[in-house]
């Protein structure tokens, strides 16, 4: 394919539809005015001799390109200056300090290089003070040594950073809002209303410098080592000093890291963190599960691997039964009915809802019930003893398993569970850098002697034995920290319940244990940050050979760390696990693992914005709804899910209404890039993070319905007349709250970035490397890694007459290729060639021959489109996935395990010949046992290789369908993009073995003029019209004849403004609309249509948007015989005119490569919801009768940006129109790019396409009234 097609001259750079950053236009003058340099000057860093602009300009020109300067995060820019003319302070050597009870140890002194202030704007976190057990006792002021007081003149730090990316400053975002939206409504500065007071007891700080220092013990000459951190509070622009002593001195922290300092006096300029007091949280935005922290002490490498890889093989009876028992206990403790009858009923119902998991382990439902019912006596015994508001003398807690709650010698401690506050409470705590799901959150009465306290505590249920009790205690202690963050009180103990032995332990969060756990958590967070490396192997054969991560551990050691049996410490075991891999295969693994790491880092940046970026800021970015109010539960039913309705908080609307009713309506309206089916996180505006997680279920202009995984409890509600922070921690319980009442809390709803898929993607890659007996896929390793040539049978398959008649020659060839493939084949479907229809027909043929097929793609829409066609042909299909993202027409094809027996489920799973899911849906239980004859991957050219290989492992033969001349895989990380993550498996195999590719060349979408564009620019003339009727299609415009007369009515107001109108017979608009002109390029050079740079990363073109809107209006309004008022919003006029002559809104689409231009057009198209306005990426797979393309870029420098250099995106944009294509752009700007220059030359030279240059003031030549809407605005799922 690559040899026969024209090779585009542009390099592949941009892979998503974000705006260009425009760094090409940056100058030294602009850089010296930037916040970067202003911060350097504020920190008094000398910018060369006398800080002269000449020196800076010399450096700018000779040392660093503009993109590097403006896109580097603040915490990683210092290396740019190492060889520059700038003179930094001299360095000093490291010192050797003596440490108490330890051998002398050399510690590297950090840097004096002051980091620049980042552009990340954050809100304060508001927390209540910790209990004394957590913070400990405040330290006395230190006796400082001269070393501790030394000047900050050491060399630059290493740059391991918690950078926040290049977020847009708030002043620029305000400018964007002003230019792209109607006049914003002034919203009040509201104090968030919460159900608990949240006072601040920690600070978020940026590490500027790291030094070694020393201090003397009181009344002693003994000098001990300490680590001194100089930090910056970026919100208040104040500097702070932290001194790490004793166990904390080994904390790994570098310049540019973000830390949270938790102390009694968070505002103090100097804080000492030692064994007795205070805490430091390193990389707090890396939220680590409590389970991972508690398991990391035996082997931190295992914890890191478990975090990175989702092992699908890690599924066994103990895990499944444990899940079921947890749910049974949680449901029963809520109802407080522990009768045998109710427990049997709960077990039966819970087993029925877990049939898919039992299917995966090959166990029947009846067998599972018999095993699980053995736990009923222990559960009843626990309830009889402990489930009571008044603790009985029998409710004694175990005291022989470590420290317990209560005063020594004061008598036994007894406990009674008075109330359940929540079950499976999922808490994210950026304060501690932790996350976890608490089995049961309870309110308990704890009595020792005559003293009774009512406390809120976490309850952890363990269905196994107490062999790992130390890890269980650690996990429970960490849950007390999570509950402190959520409930804003000191949590003084946690409950640990072993269901097999009926033991109950109380685990208090003692200072020494918390210190050790937080240090362990910090070590794990640092290991997570070091994406390119893993912690060392522990080299213990006895431990490692029993470890469930031994396969991943050894493969990583050989591939990533280039290890040997000797370096692993495992000898023969290491050889057994890895000796099948050669250098080519380990290099393959190394490359793709690095690319996954790069991409994952960008996803983390987006997720942490939920707590580091203000909700109003994120709403401007289109990724959040701020100041929302819970209206109650939705009336809509959705089995197994919990639906809630939110809208803008009434206080915001009431305040806006003081200005006008229009202002109130604007305040109600919800704007964002969040769509139905998108994952979301519900939090409170006062930093209770992740109160609910789920998906958008329904969306209107003023409200959003979210489908959550669990009942929404909101912010914990104190019972005020009873509440005491230490002795009576009384909260509203789960049984007390209706869940439907409106409350006064201000909520925010953020779009979530689910990165759990990365664990599955890594597992896909790992499976390619494993031995077959360890679950490896050796066939795909040969085909994908070693690139062995695919085999095809020489026996021609027989197709029935009906199949042959329904396919064109290309499609018939593709069907034959699939049937003869013994390994794989590739189908390259050019635009409009009917890829979906072809796949559906091939599936029908395969089913007739008794074959089973796994159909997959990256998007739910692509899977559903094919399955719908297959279903229409009478074939039963099975759809696996999230019901909210599946087409309603296919919901009845999904398994509903709660209504089936195991026998029925097995029959359903194994009898359906066609099963469909997304590439990330292969983690479902069915795929642990079911294998297929064929795996067909649609949109394969849009999948990264590690994602694509996952589903292939479930089939014997795979078929990839795509077109790598259209959109590449979507990659967020620019570095991963440059290093090759966008090279799909489809492209890799098509280049390695061109003979395996079948081409679909007959297209049925575009007329011949539109087709010629893509043919000339990309496909070297291989595209063909499927029929003559297709070749000669034109746009049907009902009112074209005389339809523009009303647009030329001269008005007095127009004359006053000196604006010209069309004259004579030269109306540019009529010529553009003329259906005899299927393709036009509208040159905007003669009118003031330069792009607007709203920020370094946001570009739009208001005049071009105006012209687009004018053309649109001309296609819709049937009569325009009266003068109309002049519309001030240019784009509003343009799109109204695109529709003025009777063409339906549903037949018109608008495409632009830039999100900012998209948002501008959408703002001006309010009420035209059936006109689809999307970026190029969103239009992949769509088409319209008439498409208008706004290319935006227009500037004197001829800069087109990366997006317009991407020939694949241009190919998609030019092939979405069926009958008419109108392209707006600046000819002088666009012709600076080779591919666009070729496009313009074609437009000029060919007689079948006209180029039209707009006259001066063309944007003011037509006035069109606002016509009635054709339909209300609607939003639909992806």
C-alpha cells in the first residue's frame, strides 16, 4: 500500500484535537515577559550579565527552542540553563554527617537552584486537625549547627517532578470565556455549604531546594543529620522550611516534587518532622491504595508490578467466594436481619449476581451456595454478640494480636455496633496520597469500665485466616486516615473482623505505626514515579517462587533491566521463566512498555486536576460542571445502578436572577465537553473528593443525570444536637438518609480519566512474552513480534450465491481472504467503501460455516454498528460491556446474570456464535474460558498496538479492518507520539507483509468531485465511485431559485455603519450555495479574518466562524423577503445562512480541527442542535450531505500548526461530505504547507472545482433573521 500510494510529505506530530500551542510564534521578548522569567527574577536568579535582554535573546536563539521553553513544566526547566550564558550560583560538595545509632552515611546535598513558579492554580484544601496519635507531640525548637544555617549555594537538583503540565492561567481562561461565550453572568463568591466544618491543617508545597544539614541533641555535642527542604506555597507565594529528622531523614524528595506537610501549625515558616510529630506526604497526587501500601513491606517491587499490571489470570475460588461473602455481610448488616432464612436468601441472590465470576472459575451456583452457607453460624454469632447499641460483656475484643484500643489496666474493652453509616465507602484522599474502599463504615459504642464513647470507625472484613494479620492491621490503620479525611474528625480506632474464626480486633492508629506506614507509602509513591525503573528484586528463591507476580517480575528483569539468573538471585527459576525470549523480543517489550509509561503519565495529570484545579477553571476547559446541587433520585429505572439528578445550585441562579431573567437562564445552562456515557466523579466543592463515581446517563441544557456504582450518601452529616468530636461522633446513618432529599451542599462533577485500562494493556504486552504454560500467547508472539509471514490456504472457499450477489468485487475478495487465512489478514477500507457492511457480511458467511467470531473495536459505537447489522440478518449475538454505553437496540443481547441459572448462563455464553465487546472489555469473565475461531477488529488503525493485541489472544485467526491513511490512534503524550505509539498493529503488519492486505476501493458516499480530492492527495487514484448515480449526486436545495433575494435588503443601520452589500449579479453566497458547485474553497485573505490567539494553546477565528454561519443560514430559511436586525455575533449569522434555503439541519455538518473554534461555533449555534459540529476526530465514521470545514489558521507568518500538517486528519475532513463540501481558509497561510499547497493547486487547476476569493467586507454583505428551530437541541450517546 505504501509503495503504490502517494507518500505525504508532512511528519506525524499531533494526534488529538487539542489546539496547537502556537509556540512557533513565541519570541525572546515574549519569553522575558512570561511568568517563568518573572518568577526567576523574583527569586533573584541572575539572568546573565546584568540580566540584559541581549544575553537572554542570545540564549533564546542559541540554546533552547520556543516549544521547549513554553511547554516544559516549571519543575523541570533548570537543565535548560546548564550550558547557557546565565550564571548560576556555585556548587558545594556533599557533606558526611554522623547519625545516631547508625554508621556514618553520605547523603547528597540538594540544589540551590530556585524552581520557577508553575502556572497551576489550586484551591486550598480544608481539613480538621488530626488526633494527637497521628501528629504526635510538637518538637522543641532545634539547636541549629552552622551547616544547617549555610547559604543556599549548592548545585542544581535532579529533576524528578510532580509536574502539572501546561495548564492555562486563569486570566487567559477568563479571556477565552469572554470571547467565546455570551456576556458571563456575575456569580457570587459563595462559601460552600457543607455538612461539616473543614478547617485547614496541611499545606501543599513545591520543593525548591534540598540540602543536608545537621543539628545537636539537647544538652549534647552529638551532631545528627537532617534533611532541609526549602519549599514554596504557590498560592500565597510564601516560602517555608521543613526539617526531616530521625526516620524521615531518608525520605526521597527532589526539586520540583509536590509535598503535603501535615502539622499542628501548617502556617509556620519552619516545621520539624521527626519521630514524635508531624507528617510529610511525597507525591500526594499519586493516590495509592491502602492494600498496596500494606502489602509493600514484604516486597515493594511486587506492589509496583501489581499496580502496573492487571493480571487476568489472578482469579480463583478464594477471591470469588470472598467477594460474595463481603456482599452478603454488607447487605445483611444494613438490614440487621441475621436470621438463617434471610442469610440463605442473601447468599442465593448474591451468588446469582456473581454467576459470571463462578463461570470463570468453573464452579456451579449450587456448589458455591453449599460452601458459603457454612459461614452462616459465624455471621449469626458475630451479630448476636456485636450488633447492638449497648455493648454486652460478651462483646470483648481480642487483645493478643498487637496494640489495641483502651487504657492498660482499666479492664476489658467491649464494643457494640450502633449504626451503619455506609458500605463499600470509596474514599480518595489527596491529603494523605491514599485511596481505599472501606467494607463497612460504622458508628460504635465502645466501653471500658464505666467510660463509654460513641465513635465513627472503619470495619474491615476478612474472609480468610489471620496469616497476614500484620498487613491487615496496616490496612485498617490506613482506613482510619481515609475516614479522618472524609468525616473531618479524629478516628481513634478501626475494627478488624475475621469471619472464619469470629475474632474481632480493635486497631488504634498509633503514632509509631502511622509513621512507618506513611514512610512506606512515600517509598511506594516514589517507586511509582520512577516510570523507567522498578525496585530491585528481593532475591529470595523461597519467597519468589510462591509469588503470584513471579512471571511479570522475571520478564521485566530480563527485558527492562537486562537481568541474568545471577542478578535475579533466582538461578534456574529465572531461566525457566525467561530463556525462551531472544534479544528481538525483549527489545520489543522494552520499547512498548516505555511508550505505555509515557502515555499513562499524561492520563495521571488529567485525573489529579479533580482536586488540584478549581471547578470553575475546569468548567472553562469543558471538563467539569461546577456549583451543582443534588435534586434527588431519578425516576428513570436502571437495574443495578443508582441514578441521581444534579443541576446548577439554586443560590447561583438566584444571585444571577438579580440581574435579569436572561442572566438566570444563562447561569442554569450547563456547558462542557462531557457527553452521555462519559465516566465522572462527584465531589463537594469543599474538597470531599469522590463522593460518587459512575457515568453520565442523561443530559439536558440545565440538568445532568448520573448513574453511580453505589447509593449516593453525599457529605457526611453530623447530628448536631448530639455531636461531640471526641466522645460522641454521631452521624446520619445509611438507614436514616433517604437519598432523595435535596441538600445545600455545592457539588462539582468532573470528567474522569480511567487509567485502569493501562493495567490491562500492560497485561496484553506481558502475555506476548510469557511461556505457553504460564499463559503466554506464542502464536501472536511469532506473528506480531517476530513478524512471521501469515499463511493462507490454497483451497478456495465456497460461498453461496446469495453472499456472492450481495458483495461487490472488493468485498468478495475480502471475504475469500478471510476464509483462507490461517493466521491473519488485513482489510484496508478507504472512505465510504462500506467497511461496516463488509464486516457484517463476512460475519454472516462465517456463521453459516459454523465458525465463532469475537468482534471488537476501541469504541462502543463501532461494535454496536456492526452487531446491529448482524442482528438484522437473524443471527443471535451476545454483547458484553457497560449497559450505559451500549446501544439501546442491543440491550436485550446482553447477559443479565441475576435472572439466569448457571446452566442458562453457560448456554448463553457458549452457544452464541457472535460475541461483541470493546478492546478493553476483554477482562470480562466470559473471556477467561471462551475461545473463538476468528477475532475481527474494526477501526484497527485507530488502536495502539498494545491495546489491539489483547483480544487477538482469544482467537485462532484475526482480521484487522481499518485505514491507516485516516485517523491514527489517539495518543495524549507528545513524547510517546514521537517515539511511535501511534503506529498501529494494522500499519505495522501491512508494511511488513503487503500481500496480506485487501483493499476496498469502491465507495458509495461521495460524488466524484469530492472523491477526487482524497484520490489526488492520498490514494493515488485508487478510489472509485460505486455507481454512476453516486458519482453525479448533488445537494438538493428546495428554495435555491431566488432564495437569496431577501438577504440583500439594504437597511439604514447598515448604511450608518458603512458596510457593503452584494451588488449586481456577483453574490458570493449564491455561488457558494449553488448545488452545481460540489466543492469550493473560500479564500478569506481579502477580509479581516486573522486567527485570534486567546492563549498560548487556544486559537480561533471569529470572522471565519461568521462566514461559516452565513453559508449555513442560506440553506435553511425558506423565505427572507423582509429586512432583519443585524446580528452582532458573526458566527451566528453565518450558520443561519448555511441553512436558509430549505436544507434540513440533519443534513449539514461543520468540521474544525480546533476545540476552541468548535466551542465558538457551538456557542453561536445555540438552538441548532441537529447541526452536528465536531472536531475532525469526532467526525471519523460520520458523513453528511453537506459539510462545511473551518480551517481557522490565518496569520501573516504563514504558520499552520501541527494539526493542519497531519495529512490523515485532512483526509478525514475532506471525505465526510456526500454531495457538497465547502472549505473556509486563508490561502496565503495554508499554502505554506506542502499538502495544503497541493490541495489548493488542485482546486485552482481542475475545471470541476472552483476557488472563490471573498471581497473586502464580504462578512457583512448578508443579514438573515433567526428562523424557528427545526427541533429542540438534543444530545446523544457516543
